[in-house]
C-alpha cells in the first residue's frame, strides 16, 4: 500500500534536519583550510620519501593540501562571506607559505555577496598596513559593485603613493569610463609612479594616451627602450627622491658626462697654448 501524501510530507520534514547537518559549517571549512595551510607549510622543511610508493602518496597528500588553499576559501565564502573576508585578510593575505596569499587574493576577487562586498570595501578603507591596503585596492578592480568604485575614487586621494597608484590601475582595469575624469588630476601628482599609472589607466578607458607620457616600447633585445627603461626601477625603490632620479635617462647622463669631460680637456689645451705663447713672447 502506498503512503498517503500527508505521511510522505511528514517523512520529508523529519529528514530535513539530517540533510542540513550533513552540510559542512563555516567552522568545519575553516578548520580544513587551516589544516591544509599547515600541511603545505610543513612540507617545505620535509625530506621526500625515498620509497616510490610512499613518495607518490606523499606528493598526492601535499597536492591535495595545496588545492585546498584555493578551493576551501571559495566554500567558506559561500557559507559566510563576511566572516571569510575578515579571516582571509587577517590570516592569509601576507602569508609566506606558497599558495596561501595567492588563493586568498583569487577568492577575494570573486566576492559577490552584498555583505561580503561591503566588508571588503570597509577593510580596504581602514587598512593601515600599506601592503594590505595596496593589495585590497587592486582586488576592488574585480568587484563589480558601486561601493567598490566609490572606494577607489577615495583611494586616489590617499596620502600613500602606493595606494594612489593601485587605485589608478584598478580603475583602469574595471573599465568604468565614468571614472576616467577623476584620473586626470593624477597626471599632475607629485609621484611619477602615480602619474604613469593614471596615464596607463586613461589609455585603457579612452583608447588615447595622454601627451607627455610615452609608453614603454621593447628594444632590439626585447627590453624596454632607452627612454622608458627606467620605468622598471620604481618597482624596487619607492622613495620619492629615488623615483625622480630613477626616471633620468642613464644614456643621456653618460653623454653629458662625456661632453663635460671633453670641454674640460679642451680648456686645459687652451690654457697650455696660452702659456706657451707667453713664454715665446718673453
């Protein structure tokens, strides 16, 4: 005899708690993530097993842990986006363990939940560590939400050079043409890094590169040409004094030094001739 519709519905309701409990909680996912992170960190100092079978099992285990560094944060975001944003920023963004920071950034770029987005924008705005602030500012380039755009407009006015440059790059990457006008003020920024970041972004948004900001071109050896070779230097030294000096064309500087040397040598010869002429007259 078939069960009545009422009995069938009652049975389904009884099963619901069991189905819900089968779904992993945020805490469970976080513990798995922490375990994966710890396992990858431990593998850095471990010796590889010499036995072929043990080596195969070991490599599979470490690979699974590394895969978890990307997959588990995604599940954590689905479970509780707001809490995950905080956790990844605090625990993973500056981690030196290979794959941890990369996985965190990858997943922060995919944040879509409204609460999670608001939290990400909030954390970006209040970040005191320049490294975290700059990383999160660049992350906002992939967050398609008006609040992220507003945060970037605020960031281009920040006192920190790195954050202003990061904000300019993010605006260019977002493709928001409405924000292009806001970048023009950065073309007069005190920092050469910021000015070029703004020029690059404006070119992406408008299709036209601002005058006075030549784009780096590859030379005969695949390296940036002599006029833009120095644009690589600012990635290493971010002090304003070093930046301005780093953008001087080294080849032109050498030519000027050679010219000055030739002029001094010419002056010495002239003085020598005058002395000889003076002796002859005597």
